């Protein structure tokens, strides 16, 4: 975090982060925000300009009209350098090259199958090499690689901790050995939260929650510009909070976990059972085989009025609404971002927000305005991973690495 006199971050890091969060911004405002002396701010900004990372946009008048003073605004130069972000899930492996502002310049996607999962490390290495070659960007122009992973890395960052054995062949150490770039890995929802923090500064406060619903579920928390990690990797595993005591059995061994009602995995599983056992389900008009059912199929069937799908979705939204309102009461973040393909349906958005508003009577009905459903994109995790790499290798590099 760039605010205040935190000695663990260099002046350059704090100034860069301040520019990201507030651009266009004047040097005097950077000094005020960071509590770094104006002279030190000027020296660092001059260096950043000479290196080509920052540019002056022009002068604006101050609010003090009588003084007639002008301030020069500055901003990051997006295409001065690039970052690689990637995400692998049960949907696809997505690799992208973004500029320093998170805009995708080049992208490649490989749909998920078990064969891809078995060779995931080789697929990443080959995919990155091919994408860089296609882009014409030199390796020296890329700050690093960020990987958004469906789980958590172990203490040595050498293997993935996940309930699924699908990704046991993921080896970030070998990726770093075979590519001329450093790599950093983090949970995919945390990456997306960092992407929101870095690339959407006007919409994201310094403290917010990022609630992601995919095949699994996770709620990342950014507090004063820093990712809240807790004592171990379980912080944020919102899908394993109990919403129905004695309810459905979860793969974690507990009963009644939120994700057994509201994750894509479980919704798809229930929809496939419905397809097999119910001749008149609307699902049969949408796909020719139950293996073709996706979360998009389910939300379409919901909007078309399938009664059983409607029951599944209503149950999921009820428990999601309760959980989201509990987050609002317990941590009261500046915003709660909701993200996932499930929320890409307007009917579902409306019903979920209705649940949330009813649950937030105790807090303040107006707080529901702090809950924002983000547009869903298949590359969101990869862009978030790119933000992770920019933060780790460009904005907040560790001295000596």
C-alpha cells in the first residue's frame, strides 16, 4: 500500500502504486497521498519519465483560482512494458499478454480436457513461447508471468494445494527454468481482485471483497490496498462455510457447505441428473446430451422457466444472498464485487440483489449499492494474473531478486 510512511516499500514502489490508483495525478498530490517529500517525489518521477514508464499529460489549473498556479498531471505509459497472465480451470487454459494498464494485446485459449490437464506445465510453456513469438514483443519488454491457479500454492510455491488431482502435474519451478521470465502464482479469485485494484482504480476502494463463483468459490479480501491472507491458505474459502446444517455432503468432508448449493460444479451436476431423469425438462431442448450442459445452459433454462432449474437457482441465490450479507455485516468492506458466469444472467442478477437487499435491513438498505456484479469474461482470471505479475515484478519488486 502506498499511503503512509511504510518502510517496507521503497519510495519508487509507493509512487508507482499511487500513480496507478490515482492517475492522472500531479506530483504535489503524490507527495500528499504518500507522505513522501515533494523533492523525493520529483526525483523519482523524473527517473520514471527518463525510463519511459511515466509521461506528463499537460497542465491543469489548481483549485486556488487566485494563485494562478498550474499543476502537471502524469500517468503510466501503457505500452512501455508488458505482462503475461494465465489461468487454468476446468473450462480452459487462457494465456494473455497485457500492457501495463491491463489491456489485452494478445491472447490464446485452449479448451479444457483431461489430456490438457495431464500436460499442463508443457502446455503453459509452449503456449507462452508461441504467444510471445506471435506478438513480436521481446522477452526483455515483459516484466514477468502471473499464474491464477484453482487452489493455493504450498509454502515453497512448488506445488498446488487443491481438492482435485487434475492439476497435480502443474510445476511452476520448471516453467521458470524453461522461460526467461520470473513467475508468481496465486489463487485465481485473489488475482482477479488484484486486477480490480490495479486496473479499475476509479471503481475499487482501498478495501473491498471480491466474491467469485466458478467451479469452486472463493472470497478474496483487499484491506487498505493489501491482500488479506490470514494465517494459512484457508482464508477466503467461502464455499466451505456452512449454510445448511446436515445438508449435502461436500468433497471436503463436511455437510451443508455453500458450494454444494451454489458452485457451478454442483449446479451442473444436479442439472445433468435432471436431464437424465426428466423427459420434459427444458434442458432437453437446449442440448442433445447431458455432457453438453454448462452453466450457460442452466441460466438459459432458468430464464425459460424450467421449474426444477428454477428451484436449484433460487436455493443457490438464497444462500449466496445470506452469505454476502454476512460479509457486509462482519467486515463491512467499501465494496463487495460479485463475479462469475452465473451472474451473467439479468434475471439471476435481479433475484440475487433482491435477496441481498432483504438481508441488509439490519445494516442499511443503501449498503446494497456497495454490492456490484461485475461483467464476466473468460479471460478475467488471466488479466488478474497479469496484474499480479505487474505488482510483484514492476511495482513492488523484492530487492535482490
